[in-house]
């Protein structure tokens, strides 16, 4: 069946429909990302509060963080990729999503793939000596890594919140 448009160029209505569908996909992904970040925060808080052993609770919270990191990174890269494609097509209002998505991806990757494996190594080394990590020789280093990981998790939450807010309120944040 031949299209009614003989020039085979998309009409403005078709472009608008594609833009609305893409905007809904990005909105859904941003909301999923925000929910994932809140779920990560709540699960970490519950595990740390409910655990009677501080070291075991920390290890379980780190495992949860690493599992959530895969989902968060995937969604952040999809949002970043789609917004970059839309920017190349002339929809510059999607530039507002790039910086929070990049900050979110970088902070997530640093925590999940650099800090947590190093903290796990320090825990294992301390346990081989028969001590909890907070009483080992590397306690100060572990505390520094833990504080840095917590700070980056808070940056994740903030950048995820900014990403969701900017997608849901485009007219207020455009500029």
C-alpha cells in the first residue's frame, strides 16, 4: 500500500507522533530509574537496620547496590542515547537530560565497580586475620572508602531526582 504523501517525507503529524511516543518512553525510563534508586536506598537502609552483624549487613547492602547498579547503568545509558539521538535531530530540549544521566552513570560505575570490590577485598583480608574490618590495620582506609561510596550513592539519588524532575517538568527546567 502506497502512502498518501507522494514525496515520502514524513509529515509534521507523523513527526509529532514519533516525538510524543519517544517522550513517553523516556518518561517511563526516568520514572523506572527513580523508582529503582528509591528501592535501592530503602533496601540498603532496611538491611543495615535489620542486621545484627554490622559487617554482614554492610556486605549484603553492597551486594544489593551492585545488583541495582546494572539496572541503573542500563537505563541511564538508554536515556542518554535516546536524548543524544533526539538532540541530533534538532530537539535541543533534551540537552537538559544529558548531564544528570552522565553524573548518574559515572557515580554508579565508580561505586559498583571500583569502591565496593575494594571494600570487599579489605573485608576478606581482615576476616583472614580473624578480625572485623573496623578493627583491622586497614580500618581507616575502609572508612574512607565507605564514606566515599555513601557520598556517591547520595549523588546518584540527587542526579536521578534531577533527571526525573527535568523530564516531568520540561518547561520549568528548559533554558
